[in-house]
């Protein structure tokens, strides 16, 4: 994100918004007791338009505006659904702001809004809000006018004479901006006071409605206005005025009472955001002062549990069977890495013995540790992540000191201390789950693995990767119904793993494992201040820590199993995302911050639901959070160096502070506290009914790990008889009971008693139970169990169908399985993840499914390709192509009675046939083309359009295509490269050496014998563009281009890379950095004749051959003449530029056809070589 608007935004001083923040405090203690009374609750109603696809981007501007609100104690709640216009939500609101483009509201919503304002609520419609709900005249009257039209220009709205001392305008400076020049209609002048005008047009005004107040401004189209301090100041003034005099006075008193920030210069503050003036070092606040500067969500209270000197640098929290807090504390992080794993870090037991809510007893459970990053209880002890090892620590004599210590495994990377293992927890499947970043697990069931989530057998220490994410990972979430989530550092805070890698890894080359599902709806975070330090992804989650779901019942119901908390320590906040189901996955709706602070040291790095149902927060409390890269004078304002943990060394890193908080819902009862350390089997079974997953999972863990087999009859009884479904549609007790049975080896169909429990679970009214029953049976393995797990392919719940499909894929291939899949080929793949699971199941039954494809006349409800993101992922196509690859000779014979192929199979078979020929470098004979033509003739228009895109080089007729429709289809599918400016240092060279040297040579000078050109100095954008064309099938697919087909195959390694686009851009950066080499002439031609021909080329490539990026024309100088001539001929012959999606390639092909013959091509190449000398 460009930092320029923010320098403009926060370099100045807001007349009201920031100056009061710096006033000394005289009544801090009194204000703390009633702090919430002075907080203004602002409900910001935005809409779902996103970058590149919309305008009035509320999800961008609201977080930017929020940075001005923390110091003003204005608490924003951000939503994008007008359903929030209801009495319950507005009852929790002081001021409603609308900035959106909604068309309609219901009569009930209209009434609620009007009543809210009439009863004293504040209403702040901004900019396009005057164009919302245009059908409602009552709404238009409430706003004060209706949007009519606009232009766009720079202007300064003027304060209306006589309004200079209005409470909103008093002391407000007029400001210039470029914005839409709204003109309004249907003005309602009753009870309206115009405060500002643009020329003669009313621009900013107030209204009263009943006991309430309305403030409107037409400002606000884009960041040119939202990025200005003056605009924020105007909105804050309007919000305070709309809140009413009493609320405004209480708010201002609260603001004046806040502790003042104190600063001192420092030379090693990373200024990657290029702030001017550069940031200074803030001094730390006391815990009490920090709490005053921190806003918790309405209805919640942030309570201090422990602080320095009792705890310093807390990185992870967990609780034992008695509900006691264990804290991993690391002052060695990030760079004090000891090769013998001996350090100054500890695990503490913190206890509140007098019940006042704060820790008063600290016990060192273990010391001498070196950067422990996570811990979880098991077998009376603790598994502790301390790369390169996982340790087991246990107190065997009851003195609360660990006297047992050994390594469970030692396969964790130590290259980077903020990229190692974290977030350990015990899972429903009785495995240990965790997250790991790019330092990787060096050994796993799938080889080296990183940047994702895993599970580990606690007995053997064997690691199994589950979900791979796009970048450094420090977050794992587990829902009450056993869905797996995670978070990553860089602009990707929310992930879901619907399809575990064990079901896809090394199964089918045609379907390589893919990333998990990125589910966040947007990635901006809602900081309460602009005083934050970030390396990149400015204003977004760039150090996402945790994805901890709320899994108790002491918070309001909207949080239950849906609210996820992600630490944003670089922004001094704990963010919240709410899960919305979407088929077999979710959307993670970013709804701001549950806690945010203007204290520049506040750094939540971990949050977890505790035994009491509160949300416990580990505050690293540090001014410096940034890890890597190495700061430089150019990038960050000073020259730094890297330490042993791959973090930049910085003397400002603090090793004296740390806080632990509890976020408590004010109106809720805490979870019932237990002590399960010596619990009987009956007590453990009873604990499975607790409303807090912590206690349920603790009970399950003890039942399984202690092999309480006497529990089996009662657990089966629960599964068989408890048909309850709770308020959110799940049945937690039954889920834990069936997984406890699984852990005891008793959830299977091997016995009559076991089968009864299985059947009842598979028919439970809660989809979550049915899904978990399928998962547990799949884990149990064995053909009989898998058959039952695979029996729910038609379950109404998408997630259950997905798990059932995965079980089916583990069964031996059979005709029955193939028929079941074929019958559901247009119903089961109803979303991308079901589609991927379906494709795997089909490939597991490839031969019998192909037989169905050739013979089964059952019509398809829609094209199978409509259900898959790419043709190459559609199982009908994949099966046919793989079967054709086995054919030697006559393809017609392989098709059997191809003239009578089922209609629904024609398209996938036609496409597969073409691609099979290309793979074999088989140029179709006239007889082959005639065969394909007869297949094409039977396709409908839509299918012919899809085939036409992929049949470049074949002379086929498409008689069923409507050319107007095809033009629109082609426009929709036209390729546009995405040029990235990201360069991962060293990655480009590594990729080149691993994948390109065989053809292009170790120095990238090329090899004419294999048609490989020199790549040295090739333009960055051109390399990225061409690699993307190969990857997307626009190049390397023509029958006559063997080198191109080989090149496309060489790029298949990108299919399994989590950030293929960054690999491409990094490779392009590397190649463009190499000094070009003057090519030696090899082609004999007449340069003078070539000069005349070049006049056509110069229009795009320039008279000097230097190229023109705006015209997508690469430079021609520096290229070998044989390469230029070869590719000119490919263009001329229709081999290159044949794909209709490749607009620039087709333009070049059309130009090449004007070159009359091969001698003319030689002449052109000879002339272009002379430009090398001239340049």
C-alpha cells in the first residue's frame, strides 16, 4: 500500500482528534472506572465491493479511518450487510454511519432506522449514502437530499458564512481534495442546516429528526479524500455532534483523561512505511495505563491477569488438567539461538490463589530452554516445541518442576525463529496438531513440509502435513466440529483446510496437491492508531498470529464456533473474523478488532479460550515486532544486520515486559471450573457435556491416553441415544464420545455393538456428528469401515459429502464405485473442494469410469466443465486423456463405437483427444482431423466455443457457434498477464539453477541446438508474461511446436508451488539482472532489405528495437538472430499466436504473415542485428 496518503493523513495534527490525546491527565483513575461511558459506539455499514471490481471501497477506507478513532475513544463496528438495521443491533449503537451503495431496504429496516434516529440515535450518511435506498422517500428525507449526478475535479468546499462557530465547524480548516462533485435533488430543508457548500451546492449539513441528529457530507469517493487528516477530523466532529451533547461531553472528558505518550529519538526504528517525520521510540506504559489506551469490543472487558516482572515475553499459553495456566516465556527470541538448545527461556505456572482475577503465584516449571514456541498437555506432562526438537517435559514427583525431559522428534528447521512450529494442541483424532512456517518440518510422511498445518502421532512423533498455505504460518484453529483453519503472516490471515493433503499427496500426478482454501474476505486490519511499524503489506495483516476460534459459551452466541481471533501485533490489535459456511468451506468475514490499542507496545501474539470461557491474550508488549528482512538505509532508514534467528538485530527489542489479559464478556457466566487431574471415568464422561471445549477435550484426552476402556459402554450409549442438537446446530458431546471410542479402538463395524453406534452416528440429526462419524471410520481404515464412511455421498451437508468422497477414494477400484460417481458427476462437484475430491475419487476408479464415459447414455444436467475451474481439473477429461495416453495407433479404435458416443461425453473426449495428441507430439493426419470433426459436429454451441479455444492449428468447422456469443466468450477468456513487483531474494537464482540450466545453460546464455535462447537481460515484464502464457496453456500447446510443448512441461513444477506467481516474478527479476551478451551473427541476410521491412515492426518495437511495454512489444536488440528468425517463422506459420485468448500473440502473428518468405525473414533478422551495434 502506498504510504504517501498516510504521511499526508497523519503528519498534521487533527484539531480535535489528536491534540486532546496529548493533554496531561488529571483524572485518570476516575475515568478508568467509567471509561466505557465516554466511548462512542459507531456502527459503520459498508458494502462488499472490492479492489478491481468496485468503487467506494468501504473495506479499505473504514480501516484507515479507524486509525484516527482509537485516540478519540470512538469504537467502530464494521459490517457489510444491511440486515444490521434491526432494533437489537442499533440498540448497541450510538451513531450509525453508512458508506455504501445499497439499492433497497425492507419496510421493517426503514422503520427501525427512522425510530433509531427519532429516539435519539445519531446518523452519519457519507457520500454515496445519499444514493442508497432511493426507493424510500422517508430515507431520502432523513438524509436531507438524494444524489442526482456528479463529475470529478479538485475543489475546496467552503464553510457557509455564519456557520463558522457551529459545534462541528468551530476551528475546522477548509481543505482541498479531488473528489466526485455531487449534485443533489429532492432536498429536504426542514430542520436542516447547511454547513459547507461546493460552489452553490449544499455539501455538508446537519439535520434533526425527533430527538436524534443527522450529519451528512458529500465528500468521500476514494483515498484522495479518505487519506486526508482534515476529512477524518470532519467525520469525527460530525460523529460527536450526532451522538448528542451528553455523550460528546463524556467522550471528550474520557479523551482528556488518557495517559500521554512519551517519545525519544532512536536510530534503529524500521521506517518501511516512509513516514515523515520518521517514527520515534515510544516509552512503555504501565499495564494500567495501557488498558486505558486499549478498546475492547462493546460488552467486553479487558482484565489484566499477569504482567512484568512476573512474566516477560509470553509467546504461548496453555492449561493443565486442573485449569492452571502454563506460559512459554522467551527472552532468547528471536536471535539467541543455541545449538545445544540451552538458553534463558522458561515455562511458568501462573496461578490466582486468592480469586481476585490476577496471578499472585508463579512457579518455574522448566528453565534452561531456548526459544520454546508452543506447548500442549499430554500424559500428565507437556509437549513443547523448541526447534529443532519437540520435547516432552513432565513433573514426576509433584513439586511442579519438570524432572523428565526427552526429545520426541528433532526434525524442525532452525533457519528462522519466526517460521518454526507453533500453535500445538490436542485434536479430536487424538493426534497433536500444530502449525509450521517456512523453516519447515524436515521429515514428514510427505517429505519436507512447511507453511501450513500438520498433525503428529504423539507416541511416534511422526508428522503428517494436512494443509499448505501461501506463506509463513503461525496460526492453527480447530472448530468444535473438527474443521481445521490457520493464519499466515503476509496478507493472508484466514485459511481453511477442507481437503487434507494425505488424501491428495502423491496420489495422481494430474491433480497435484494444492494450497488450502484462503477464506478471508479482505485483509486490511482495523488498527486504532496510525503509529505502527510494518515491513510490507502496510495496513494489512503482516504478522498474523493464531486462528483461535471461540469454543465455549461465555461470549454472546454470535461467537460460538464462528468467531476467530487473529493476532495483529504489528498493528497493536487482536482481529476478529466470523465464519460463514459456503459449501464445503467457509468465508472468513473480517469484522475489525475485538481489542485494539493506541499503545505502540501492545502486541497480541496469542489468544486462546481458557478454562473459564474467557479469551486469554498473550501480549508480547514490545515496540519492535519486525523480524526480517535486513533493514537498509534505502528500505528502512538505517543499515541493519541479521542475527542467528534470521531476524534483524535491534537494540530496541525489549526483554523486560510482557502482559497476559483475559477478555471477559460482561454479561456472561464463566464456564464451570473443573479439576480433572484425578477424575474417575464417570467424571470424565460427565465432562464431555461441559459447555467449554477445553474441558471436553481434556476429558477425551484422558479417556484415550489412559485407555479407560471401561468407558466404552457408556460412550456407545451416548452416541446411540443422544440425538440432541444445540443452538448452533452441532452436538459436541456426541462428537467427543465417538472420537473417544475411536481412540479406544471401538468406533468401527467390526462388532455388533460397534456397528450399532456407527449406524446411529451416521444417521444423527446433526450434520457435524455425521461428518465426524465418516472421518472417524476413515481413520479406522479397513474396507468395511470405509464402505460405511463412503455411504453418505448424498448427505444434505456438503462437508459430510466431501469426507464421504474421500473415503470412497480409499476403497479398491470397482465398477460399482465408478457407476456411483458417474451418476453424480454433475451433482457432487458442487463447489471447488468437492470437485477436487470428486476428481480424485474418479481417478481412483479410472478404468471402469472410462467405460462409463464411453457407454453410459445417462444425460448430464450441465456441462461437466462448468463445475471445474480449469478443463485440466475435470475428471471426465483427465480420465479420457490418461486412457488415450495408453493408446498406440488408431484412436478411433480406442473410442470403440465413437459415432454413438453418449452426448454428455463428447466434449471431454474431444478435448482429451486433442491434448493427448499434443502430449505425444502427434500431428493429426487428415483422417484424425476428420474423426475430430465428426465429434465436433455433435457438440452444442457452448461446447464448440470451449473446444475452439484449445484447437489452435487444427482446421475445424464450428457450425453451431453463434459468432456474436463467441466474441463475448472470447473477450471474457482473453488472457491478461499479472506482472508482480515482488522479488524473493535468491529465489529466482535457485529456481533457475534447479529447473532451467539443462537447456539454457548455467549462465543463461542459451543453446541453439535445443532451441533455447539466451535469457540474460531479458525484460522482467516480458519473462513474466511469457511464463504465464506457457502456464495457462496459451503457449506450448501447438502440435508443430515441440520445443514449446517441452517448455510447458518444464514448468509443471509450478503446479505444486504455493506461490507460483512469486516464483515467476523472482525468476524474471533474476534473469533481467544478468548482463546481456552481444549475440554473434549466425543468419545470412540483406540488412538493407531488412530495414525496409522493419518499418512495420518499428510501429510497436521502436525504430531502435528497444521495445515498448505499453504495447506489449519486447525489445528485439540483444536477441540471437536464429531465435528471432525461428519465432518469426512460428508466428508466420500460425504455430505461435494461434490461441485466440492471446491477443498480443495474434497481433504478432498477423504482422508476421505480411513477411513474404523465409529470405525476407533472414533480411529482417540481419537488420535487427545491426541495431545491436547502433545501441
